[in-house]
């Protein structure tokens, strides 16, 4: 497939571009499928671990948030019999680093200064405990040694001040996935600041994930049908419907296991009076149900101006060389017609790199991508499609310091997985978060496998009745198109 030269504005990342991609994302704070709080102690040498004493606490902390009744995982781990049946699989997946799904980590080329909120990865000792338990025959142990029964985290938003939902329930059915956008008027007659948000699905059987955005200009209202919704996924958009709503400001995204977006006290995003809310839901009916869904959105709003503002930028998907503003695509190894985004057929480790220079507040670049004075990075969302497997975000500062080094790796996901996307937030005080100042250069490096060694490629070729791989360029579709994007959650001192 020849690379198409579609012009993309980084400040106008479309809702549909995100929609196809987001399986487990969030724009602000997402702690993922978790259970308890504290890591478990490793099993003492010379004794066989048991389920109740040693394994169950690990599963409660890092696994049961997804692997429990009514959640996204295909089986539960809350009962001994369930866990014993997949003991070997647990060892295999945890040793491979594919479970629990938490992609960012320190590597030989990246070591972040701060830990991550909601880090559900297992320690080496915990993985060894699971392995020893499995090799010992997965003994049950004494129920008296068991921790308190697992209680799933409440999906409700603490301190909620407003709850809204679509005009009427929606019914999806059949076998095919569906992307539907719902336009909701929260009735705000004054400016408010959002400090927390949560999406609460009405029908867990079919709601795969959702994205919540603010529409300050109200442009989405004209696209909604009588029920207040419209189709908004690539391939199912009716003629004449414009889903590239550049004025939308993404707030968050939800997937099973997602905790509420719970910003620190004194941090908030401006929601102008008269704003509409656009909620996009990815429905995954799979022939399971035609029951209605009425998903709710819970908001924590205040009229009081916070100390720190919150801002979300999507950076990437440049298809032109770096321009005079410092925005653009760097030269790649497969460029045929100047600098272009092109992943050649049969390439196993192809790299494309995006670059953005932080503009000064009064510069032309700030009109496309504003970075208020004192901006710091609160969290990051990494995104590619099925060919992507490694993404890294770095910054080179114009002026480094001992606290803010000149060269800094912000995040690295060496085993990025399309099916487990999410945002990652630093576990650190705001005053110590990574800074972004005018002249600092952000780079997003994305690496792709467009060969038959990638199981997604094999599956896509089979479904399309194709034999050979093809060149891949930018696009909305997740199968034969690709992207290279980083979403930055930013905080800054309120002027």
C-alpha cells in the first residue's frame, strides 16, 4: 500500500483516530486492573508456597481487578480452583512480562526518574513464588492463612458532584464491533473546573471501552441524531458526517479495571460554560446480548479556580518533515519520496520518529500546541496500532539542570501491546515532575513489525484473503494503517 500524503494537524487529532486504537487508555490517571495495595513478601526458602498464604495476596493486588466476575478477563482468579487450573499459564505470562498488563518499564536505554502510579507489575520474588507454587502442584494451604476476601474497587467517583448520561439507552447487537458517539449536555451555565471523572457502563457485556471529551464549541450537536448519538468509527460513518472534530478536548478513556480519574487537590481542567460532553463507546457485542446500555459519566467539578491547570496534548502522526516550528517527522530508513511515514512490507523492526519543539507562548507554534509557562508532565499515553511493539518518549532540554537533566527518557514500552493500552502517571509531587520549557525537543520513537513473525499480521492477511504483506502508511484503521502518537497529560501553574 503506497504511503498516502494526508496532511495532519497535531492540534486537531481526530476522535476517530483515537477511537479505533484505544482498548485500555486514559488521558489522565488510570491505575489499571488491580486489587489490594501493598506488595507481598517473598516466600521463605525451603518451604512450598500455598495459595491462601502466598499466592492469593499477589493475585488480589495485581490480577483480580480484571480476573474476577463481570470484568474483562476471560476467567476468574478469585477462587483456588480457578487459579490452580491456570497455574502454569500464570507463570508463563508473568515471566514473559505480558501479565499483568503494564507496558512501561526501565530498560537499558531508558530509566525514568520517578515511579509510576498504580504499578501492578510483579516483583521477581513474586514471580518466583508463583513458579514455586505451580511446580509444587499448586497446593491450597490452610484457609486460615488467607487474606480478607477480595472486594473489587468501587467504580464510583469519590466526591462526585454531577452525573450525566445519554438521552436514552442504546442497543447494540450482532457480531461486529460498533463505535458510537453520544452527545450530552451537562447543563453548565458557569465555568467549572474538572478534578475527577469516571465512566460507569450500564451493560458490561458489550461495553469494551469509552472515550470522554469536552466540546466547548458545541459542534458535535449538529452531528447527533434524534437520540443524541451518531456512528463515529472508521468504516461506519455515514456520508456527510464530519467526525474530525478538532475542537474536542479529550478528558479520559475508560476500560474494565480502570480507576476513576482522580486528580490531586488543587489541579483542574477548565470546562467552559455551555460545553457539551462527547462520549464515544466501543461496543463489542460478539453475538452475546441485545440488552440496552445506559452508560453514566460521573464528574467532580468545582467553581473555584485551582492552583494548577490540567491540559492534554496528542503529539505525533506528522507526515511532513520537521518544519520551521520544530514540528514534524524525522527521516526514516524506508523513505522513498522525501521524508515520509512508510513501514515497508516484510520489515521486522522498522523505526519512525516524530519530533516537536516546545514553542514559546507568543510564537506561531503555540497557536497549534500551547504549553503554558511552568508546564510539567503528569502522565503519558502511548499509542500505535497492531504493527507497533516498542515506543519511547524522550526530551532534550534547551537548558538542563541537576533536577531536570538535559537528556531525559520520559517513558519506554519495549513490549507495547495493542490490546492493553493505558496512560501512565508519575508517582511524584507536582513540583518534581518533568518540566517542558520553550526550546525543549520532544521525540517519539515508534518501532513496528510488518512481517509474518507478527501474529496480528498473519491474522489480518488471513481475514483479508491476502498472501503477502504490504507497505503501511498513516491511517484510521487498525489493521492496514498505523500511527505513532503520545498523549501528554500536563499540569501548569494557573495564571
